[in-house]
C-alpha cells in the first residue's frame, strides 16, 4: 500500500487526453471513538469543452466534463474481521448521496439515478457502477448530462471514482457522448 494518501490515477492517459487537474483535497469525512474516515480526492476536467461552450454562452461556464478519484482511508486501519466490505453498503449510500449533491451544486437539475451494474477495474476488482442522468437549464441553454459513479474496495480501502459529460444540447458545440463515456470508463478502470 502506498504512503501517498491519494488514489493512483492513470496519469499518462489523463495528460495525453488533455485532462487538467483542478483540485486536490483531503478531509476527515467522519470520526468515531475508535477510528476516523479520511477522503483524499483528485479532480480533473477537460477545459477544451468548457472553453468551447463558454464561447457560445456566458451562462454556461461549468466544468462540463469532469473526472474524479477518491481514496477513503480508515485511521487507524479497521481491525481484522471487520473488513472494508462490511462497510460497503454504508459507503456506497453515502457516496451516492454526496455525488448527487455535488451534481446539484454544479448547477445540474432533475438528477435521476439509473440501475447499478458491475464494472471490472484494471486491478481485477469489481466496482459497483451507478449511472445518473441530469439536465442543465439556463434560459436559452439546455443540456442533457450523463454521470457515473463507481465504488469498490482495493487493498482494504475504498476507491470512489466517476465523472460527468454532456449528452445533448449545447448547440452549436458538437458533442460526442459515446466517446466521452468510453474515456470516462477507461479512467475509472485505471484508478488504484
């Protein structure tokens, strides 16, 4: 296990594909008498799409395509017999609530959760992948948004990764939602 509290992300792919890291945060998510849970998050965006959309509408200065990865750590580590998998339902529920709140904070509305499925990540674990759909509406500018959230356990600690991208609207900017989805899935799979 790495001493770096942040998750390992596919840095070369992010760099080659034009992603830019815009945030690096650490916070104690909650504390109990026996341990605390810390979250360490890296947030990336594709500024090219943001700039293209901003050129057509000042009301739409948002990170339209973003990707994040979080490593949750228990300090001290959970005792033997109380593995991370026992906390999976709690962490999954909290991650989903926080992700929806984050989408709304970014200005996306009518956020709806789809049916979860499994996603095999590069290290061989299975993530629980949850899809979301949302809308952005700012007067004359309307857009459909797809968002995805993945949660899994790696080396006894949780990884949470996901992101969002536009699927419709935003004329005259040309959107490629199928390509955006595949790129996002590749990034999620590469998180360790």
